[in-house]
């Protein structure tokens, strides 16, 4: 049976941007451009897949090229066919989701909570978002793979059908093998492929060992093209996929994962800034604010990474005396010449480093003005790179709220900082970016009410290296961190700002931490818990600290993650003991219950969420953002969660909870939400 050619439909072809680059660089002949587009339309595939099906490039060369563009790695069809995939991971990602995204999960690292997937379209940010939500991972590593191989992997692991891979590796295309009755015949393949027992196979003559030719109507599978000499070697059996992906290529350059690269920058820059007490963690805070703005604007991952690189590096080579933000320049004209002299310091120092183009543009143009009166090139409006516009606003905001040496001469609140930048919208700053920042930090809605209670931690330690490691750990959990080196500085900070916890070394620059603890108790800070994290391991010191009322005494060296976990429990207990704990209430018409639960989960909040709709009442008990128990009428546990999530109208109250809640459900919150949605969908059918 053969399929005749069908009329072509003017569908939009995915991957045309890659095809355009390949043609412009001479890798694909210009006269084959239309052929690739038409073939992609006929086969309902990407332009990249069409290039492979037409034999214009080998798979190894094309995938390596695409991986280079998006700064990732690629997984060949052979590797993907041999990879062993954990069944638990497949259960997290529904088959329909994998098919819709043309993406396939390959690894989940429980230690880092990162999931690795292969995708055909590296520009589709939906892949990252949907995979993160489905798996509950902290983040997603996306590797590039051939579209046909991804579809074959879906068929193999979800349908237990290995025929698509057999055909693909033998050389026949397998964008959509008809292994089930759910798909229609692919139009336009009548001249090339035929159906054989549910398989699409390509007709080709093949020499036998004796040189005999097969019969004209014999259907065989033809061999794959030989890989170029520098192609990746085939994986060996028994290796895990992460070992295969992580193994360095022979003769290749060192490849660093972007997440590792950014984390390294964060630690190194934070450590350098600790040497200057007035600039401690400034760049990390700027990077965090840039990331929040980028995520709201929904920039691509590559754009976000480039802007974060610029945020971490924007003060490299700039001394405290020479430091000026875009706000400082517009607020006081005397800062203009200082900024003009030193703005390019990071680029000059890192001239030999191959920084991302997005980062270079952001660093070079962050002192441009929206009205075209800035420097160095007097760009205006959207001529200014978006990264530069974001960095200018984020840097100015962080400096206003975290440093006293800013244009206003004092550290101000988030609202005052936004108000200070407001008159300069449309002149110095991009109005849209300022509005986004205001929305993020001053949203008057329920989001801010629920998440506004950011934990504030004061670290008192004379060792910059120790404080840098701790600060990175606390900041990663969303804490607002301040650093002091002495008893005098710590008391000054405590008097100026409220803190939820003090983490102190015993041996300080001007005395001992025991003295700090006694002074805190005598100067109105008796309710602020203090935890010693000290290199002084003498039993007498431990006893003295606890006798004076320290919340804990931890001996160095110890894990920063352990300290952060202890800190979280101390803060929760301290707040629970304070009278008049704040609650948040509202209407489900203002905020849907699933969104509210996601917000509590993302904020890692403790408390009881009470929901009422007439006689229907339910309670969800949260611990560190996870639902540990629930009640809904006579229901309890997971069934109560599903019952509460049926409510679309009514009132809710989120009340602080002091005592720890045992996890009697044992199901991740995102899984509970997915199951509740599935049940609702079934009921509505």
C-alpha cells in the first residue's frame, strides 16, 4: 500500500531560523532552501528534521551546530536509543505532554532537584516551564536531539514500541511512525516511503554479499550515513545517561554548564565584595533582581543568562569611590564624569574573556538614557539593548535600598526607591522596566501579602570567605542577608533594621560573640534569636553560649545548607511565639486556589490555609511550602486536598502555624495539584 501525495498546506515551519543561518553560512546550498521548507511542510516536521531526511547534513554535524548556538550539548539518536530511563521519571511526565512539546525526560537528579530533557525546538520556553511544573524540579537542563529520535523515544518508553528507533537507526525517517491508530498518514511521503506492517520504510536497492541485487519491489532499511571523523563516539552499554552526557569529548574544549558558570560567578564576586563592607553582596542582589524582571518579561533562557553575567560583573574593577549607578548620575550631575570614566572597567579587565554578547551589550550600554542623552553612543528607546535597560533599573534599585552611599544619601524602603525612580521614567529609564520592577517589589495584591514576610538574617563574622558561603546559601532560599564584622557593627545594624535571626562567630574583631549576645539582651533585642557558628569548639564555650540563651551552637566546619535549615526552623519557632502573628485573607474570586497553593509552595511558607464556601469548609496544613495534612468535611489526607480544590468560590484565610506538621500525605504538592486537575477534567467530560 502506498500513499499518494496530498495537497500542500501553507503551514508555518518550525526551525526556519536555523535553516536561514545554515544557508547564510553556506552549510546548506541556497537552491535547496525551498526544497527543505516544502519537505518540512509535507512531513509536518521541523526544518532541521527535513535537512536530515534530505541528506543535506549528517545528524552529528547538525546537532553539534545547533548545540553550539544554544550553548548546550546534544544527544545523538544512537545514544538516546540505548539510554536507560527511570520509570519513576516517566510517570512524572505524561505521554501527551511529551508528544505535545516534542520533548523527552532523560534524567532526574534527586540531590540537585534538576531534570534533564531532550528537545527538538530549543527556542520553545514552554518546554522548560511545563517540564518544571510536571516534575516538580528546581530547574531543567535542555539538550538538543533530533525530532525523529525524540518521537521514537516516546514510542519506545511509553508505548513499548522499539520499531521507530529500529527504522530511524537503519536510516528511514521516523518523524511519526504509525504504530497506533491515533495518527493520520503523513502527507507527501508516497514517492519515498511505503507502509510495511505499520512501519514506514524507504525503498532502496542494496548489494548482497555476493553482489546480487534485490528485487525491485523488495523493501529494505538503508544504512545511516557515516559519521564524520570528529563526530561523537557511540556510547557503551551500561553507562548511565548522565555519565555519557557529562563525559568530556576527546580533543574537545572544556564545556561548562551555564548554571555552574553562573553559580561560580556568584560565589567569586560575592567573595570579592565581602572585602568591602559597603558593597557586600551588591552584585548578587542585582543579579537576583534582574532575574525576577527577566522572568516577568519572559525572556529566553539564553537572554536571561547573558543579563545575569552582566549583573554579576558590572562592578568588577570599580572601587567604592568610583561607584555610580544610573540613578546617581541622573540625580546628581557631578557623578556623570565619574561614571563615564569607570563604566567600561569590567569590559577592559575581561577583554580576553569570551563573554556572551548579551552580557557585553548590557555592560557597555547601561548608562544610556531612554531619551538618547546618555553615553557612550547616545542610543535611545529600544535602540538600547534590553539587558542594559534592565541592569540600569535593577542596579539603581538595589543601591537605593541596600546602601547608604547612594544618590539620596540614605538607605530607603522599596516603595521610596520606586518613587525616586518614577520621575525619571521615559527620560533616564525604560518606563516598562520601572513598572515591572514596581510590580515585583510593591504589588499590593495577595502575592505580596503572602510572601512579604521575607526572613532577614544578620551574619556577624570577620572571615569574608565564611560569610560569602553562608550568604550564598541564605540568599538562595530567598533570605535578605546583611554582613557585619564586629560587635559594634552588629548592634548598629540591629538598631537600624529588624532581623529574624543573628548568626555569629564567637571570635569577632572587637570582642567575643558572647558579649554581643549579652548586649542584645540588654538593648531591646532579646526576642531576636542568635545562633553561634564558630571555630571555637571548646566545650566550655559551647556551654557558655547556651547558658547565655543562644538558640544553638554549631562548630565549624559544617555545611552551609545545614545552617540554613536550622535557621529556618529557628525563625519559624521565634515568629510563632510572638503574639499577634499576621494572617492573610481574601476571596477565591481574587485568586484561584491552585494559584494560591503554588504561591505558598514557592514561598516555602508555614501555616494553615482555611477555605470556606457556605457550609463547605476545608483546611490545608503547610510545612515549608508542602501540604502535609488536610481536612475537608469527613475527608482527610490527599482526598481532602482534592475536595478542597473543587471549590472555586468562597473565602480563604492563611494563618501562621507554630508547631511542626507531620507529613501524613507524603505526596509532593505539585502532584496533588496535577491529580486534582485530572479529576476535575474527568468530571467535566
